[in-house]
C-alpha cells in the first residue's frame, strides 16, 4: 500500500520490526530500540550495539539458561551495567539518540504541513496517548489539509474538533488494511482499463 507513496512511520514499538521493512530514515522509534544498549546509570549520553553481544550470549547459553559472566555487557566508560535502550524500565536515556528520532518525524511533518497529509494511527491505545495519538490530533487540527484515521479493535474516540477531518474504525487492523488494499487494486485496474 505504501509503494510509490511519500510516507513516514512513527512507532512506539521497540521490537525493530519497522526498520526491518523500511529504511531507517523513514522510521522514528521514539520509545527506543532493543538493538542498542545504554548505561543503566545514564552516566553518559551514549548508546552502543546490542545485537552482537546478545547473539553471543544466546550462543554461549546453548541449551541452558546461564550466561558466562564475562559475556554480561558492561558500559565501557564506567563499567556499569548495560541496559536496553528502551523506555519503560525507569531509566530511558532520552538524549541524542532520542533527539535524532524525534527530529526525523518533526522535520518530515513540518516540511509537509501545507500539503495533503494523512495521519494514520494503527493500534494505538489509551495507555500512552501523548506519543502518537495526541500529537496526531493536534497536527490534524492545525494543518489545513490534514486528515486523521484511527484503526484499532477497542476505541471509538474522536475529538469533537476533528469530526470533519477524521474518523475511527473499530475493527481488526489486518482485515481493514487487507480491504483497503483490495479497493486500491480494484481502482488501479479500473483506471488502467479506462
């Protein structure tokens, strides 16, 4: 569905699935990313690769559940415990890496504020609305040609100010996207035969 379209993905998922499918410059992971470590004490504003050390630990475990002590990741600067660079454990390093993620989405949106733009929200709940949902509402309300669609399986909430610029769909996201893809394909076929 995104093929040939100008798009950007803002995600609070920390599982790296979007960067496996799309270029990193088209994805902002504002809640962190399990591919990186940070110092548990946040003694500096550094993050480093977690993929290789974790792979080494898993390989060393074999069929067991123990990791050799020398493979437990430590921060090279202070020798402290390495920690996943993800929000949710109480010590998320909201430094330069976070700012890079925030800057990517901000720049993308601000460069397009006068164009037609669709803020498509997939599966966002009400636990942390301040990261995606509320900014999307504010931007849709503020930008003259913006529209908003929220798809999730629970919430049918649309601010009154967005009633003429948005909609909510309470359904299975996969089914809705499959239906949208079908309609797009049908329209492409009709256009190509016309």
